[in-house]
C-alpha cells in the first residue's frame, strides 16, 4: 500500500478493480456513468493519471493531456447527449468536490437551469 492512490476510487475504476458502466476508453482517460446521476445523461470523464483536482492536474500535465480530456468530454457529450450538454468540474469544499481524483461531469438529456445551486 505504498502507492498513495491505491485507495482512490477512480484509480480503482480505471484499473477495473471496481466495476463501472464504461462508455468510452482511451489509453489516457475513461468515461463512465455516474453512480448517482443528476440528469438522464451523467457521465464522468476521468484521466488515468491521478491528480487530486483540476489545479493539480493542469500543474502536472502537459497541455496536450488537458486538451485531450476536454476533447473526450466533447465527444462524449455529443454522442450521448446530442440535444446539448454541460461540462462541470468541482474543486474544493465550496466547489462541492467529493471524489479527489480530477473528473469532468458531462450532464445532459434535460434542459439545464442556470445558475447552478
Ligand atoms: P464530485 O462531487 O467530486 O464532483 O463528483 C463525484 C461524483 O462521483 C459524484 O457524482 C458521485 O455520484 C460519483 N461517484 C462516486 N463514487 C462512484 C463510484 O464508485 N462509481 C461511479 N460510477 N460514480 C461514483
Ligand atoms: Zn485516483
């Protein structure tokens, strides 16, 4: 248990140690359905590489990796929510983050309200 990320739920999902409803996978990222969906389509876009949050990810990753993650979110949104979608990243306590491995929420399948709660 020397790897600090060995207990991370999204690292486990990436390694398929925890089952998730996967919809897309690349070498560097995974898209799966949220366990507790907040919209008819609620996907999570998760990089293979562990970073606690968006700020840590952009500090450690190549800009290509950041771009690839957004490209995958866009691909997932257009494919699974063709009527439109929203991409959300929560960071920290005020942001409402609960899982400390960077992920992009892709929400769709209904009309979103604004501002978010
Ligand atoms: P956050 O609140 O950190 O932005 O979002 C974490 C999301 O991960 C939540 O929407 C939550 O429902 C989802 N989640 C937490 N644990 C699991 C899990 O084991 N499997 C899946 N598919 N989603 C999870
Ligand atoms: Zn992780």
